[in-house]
C-alpha cells in the first residue's frame, strides 16, 4: 500500500543463549536474549520517535524491533487483512479501538502512550510569539490543515480557530491535506503560507519559531497502542508495551515534542 515503510531496528549482542540482559533503566524488564523480535505497525508521524524508543529498548533488552509505517487507516487495513504484527501504535485512539471492536486487538494491555501537540508553523513568519495575531492579521492566503473529518490534528486546528474566533475569516483559505505530515509538506514547499501541524514533526530549529497551541484550545490528542489479538501473544510485545510506561520511554517521547503521563488502558478513557 502507498506510504508503507518497513524498518528493522536490530542490535546484535554477543551473549550466551542463557544469559539475561542487564538493564540501564530500573523500570525496564530483564529478559532472556532469545526472545523473538517485536513487530510494530506505527503511524508514520510517530516513526522518528518510535525509532529512538526502539534503539533504547533494544539496547536494554536485546529484543529486536521491526517497524512498518503508514497512515493509521493503511495499517488498520493491513492488520484486518492478516498482516503479521504484534503491536499497533496509532496517532489517535479511534483506530486502535476499531481493532479492539473488531476482535483484531486486545483491550487488555492497551494504552494511551502519548498526547500530541499542535503547532502553527510558517516558513515566512516567525509566529512563536504572535500566533493569534498572525491568524487575525488577514495576511494569510492559504492555511494547511489535515482533513478534520479523518484526522485529529485537523479537528484540533478547527477547534482552536473556533475558540479564538478566527474561523469565519479563515475558513475560505483552508487547504485540506490527508494528514498532518502532508500539511507540513505544504508549508515547506510554500503551497501554503502556514499550517497547523504536529509539533513533533518539526526540526529543532523550526520548533523555535512555531507557535505551540495551548492544550486548552482543543480536545486532547491521545495516541493509543494495542496488542494484536493472536493465538500466542509474544512476550516481546508485552515487554514493549510495558516499556512505554518506563521513565526512559517517557523521556524520549517528551523530548520529541509530545506530552506524556502514566499509560492507561484505552477503555478507561472513553
């Protein structure tokens, strides 16, 4: 399918078969080095952070991680069609819940592992201190946002503009994209003056000039992860899900531009 990417994170450690791997983080499980790899379907917007997590995870557990990335819907379709995955990490909670409802994923062990952060970004304007003023200035001709009917970042952008009472004056200037990554691409290629995008997808330099939308201006952007329902749920996948709640994982996720808290099951956040 279009947009799908497969990446393997593998660190080979010279260990005797029965040796247990010591962990640098006290919250990370200690496991046998022969545990099989964990296969993860991850939304492409989270892929850079997922790779950082995998490097730390593998270094501390000797468990290899294999990723397939794509849009939430692409990955859900592949899982429903029988794709061989252990874990699904989405950029929302609707798609993981869809898999749970269909019986393809387990509610037990599911988790909200991160909260997305929305930012207003422009290549031509440094909007970090003047985001609201910029939206009200009338200088915008095209504003890129992800399709709010399909994407939580796009919906959050609409909610933000409505609360700020700028939506009526901007609605005719909106350019809708498939997802937040494409919205960023529109800004980068100057197909739009600015865009509401995922803060985590910006480079460190560009983050300096973006306006981070206060969380109070939109509904929380919860990101959910679930174990795929298989005859034998692997130990490695359970260990990965536990790892997401460690201090080390939370630190990596936070540094990438997301908010975090102790992971909680999706069902408890309905």
